[in-house]
C-alpha cells in the first residue's frame, strides 16, 4: 500500500488539536510512530495521546515552542536519542494576530515570523539532519499566502515566505533524497474560522465563491498532507498543493449580474 507508513517516525508540530491533530491521526493510522509537539494545549495533547494509544497506535508527546531555537534543538535531540531516526516532519504549528495592518503591533508581527517562518526553517534544518533518503517534510500554508485576505497580513505574509522556503529546502535537500512540499488550503470549518469576524458572514461569502460550494475540513487537509509524505508522492518536491474547492480560481470575480 503506497500510503503505508509502518516503521516510520513522524513529528507533527502543533499536533494536539485542529489540523495538526487530524494529521497526527492520519499518520498514526497508517502505522507511523508520531511525536506530537504541542505548546499550550496540555489537556488536548494528553487526550490525543490517550485516544491514539487506546486505538493501538504509537505516539508520544513533546512540549516545545517552535518560536525558540533552543527549545527546538532540545526537541530534536530528544527525538534523536529516543528513535535514532526521523522520516517525516509536518510543520503545522502557526500563530499570529488577525487584524488590519495599521493595528499590527511589533510583538504580533514577531510572533508570526518567529512561529510560522523561523519555526519552519529551524525545524526543517534539524529534522533533515536526522533524515536519510526517503525523508519527507510538509509545511502548511493557506490561500492568504497568495491572495490578500482581510485581517490576514501577518499570517499571509509569513505563509508566502514559507512557500518560498519550501522551494529552497526542496532544492537543497533533494540530492539527499529528502522531499519538501507545502500543503495549502482555503478556509476550513473549525476553530480557526471563528477568529474571523463575523464568521457567519465570512462562511456564507466563501461558500458562494467556491465552485464546490462549501468550506473544507481539517480532515481533508490532513489527507493532502498524508499524500505528500507518502510514497504516492515520491516524484513530487518543492510544490505547493492547494486544496480549496476551487475558491482560488476566482470564478466569483467574473460571475457578474446578467446584463451588468
Ligand atoms: N484552519 C484553517 O482554516 C486552515 C486553512 C489553511 C491552512 N491552515 C494551516 O493549518 C495549520 C494549523 O491550523 P489550525 O487551524 O489547526 O490552527 P490553530 O487551531 O490556530 O492551532 C495552532 C497550532 O499551532 C500550535 N502552536 C502555536 N504556536 C506554537 C509554538 N510557538 N510552538 C509550538 N506550537 C505552537 C498550537 O499549539 P498549542 O495549542 O499547543 O499551543 C496549535 O496546535 C496552520 O499552519 C494553518 O496555517 C489552516
């Protein structure tokens, strides 16, 4: 089976809940041992671990802030000591303030850059040092990296940089047999959408502008990540794979009123 991950060790940043949790589920279900990184969500992390182990899957928790290089280093040292290998890294953790540019504070911008861009870089660098031929790194991004979504400048800009970084990582690690890709998505049903105000209006507008007529789910984005880490994508590297129901096709922009 091309998506069989038995015997592989995977690390998912921000894996306790949300999209990260859905990714952790997919990887564990396919047989990988999953190192679940979390920062604040201790309870959700413990619950995720309990549920996975109750289903017979193999996982462990490591608390670490991907904003801090020292903390990231310790996390990868621990993975190295415990497993002496790493096959898969999913850079899922993300942070940053929602709001107009005029209201962005320095600390919000720094948090977005440190977490989304720097965290992805340092985790990828330290992961690649432990990977051998066949390793796979997947970064997470969103439509706001290429479109200008309202109140999304801090996250969107750092995600655009993550997409560029993906190409550089892929080029440099390719000769070692390590693939690096980005899984991107339009807005999903779930926790994050509630950060937009007013969420109900946003949801309706997105649905209307999406050819498939709905928002995606965390589980659907996790499937894209699973594809990219698996051998089904063995010839794919340096790419951004977008799952958005066709929202970014921009069809709604040209729909117009009859006779308008
Ligand atoms: N939801 C969407 O609509 C959507 C769409 C497209 C792409 N994505 C991408 O999917 C990823 C996850 O999104 P989400 O909606 O699940 O986000 P979320 O609910 O806001 O969760 C963010 C995750 O990042 C972790 N995190 C934040 N700062 C961290 C730090 N310094 N160190 C370690 N972990 C940290 C959090 O861990 P703790 O809670 O443990 O602190 C949490 O697990 C993001 O990269 C996002 O861009 C999401």
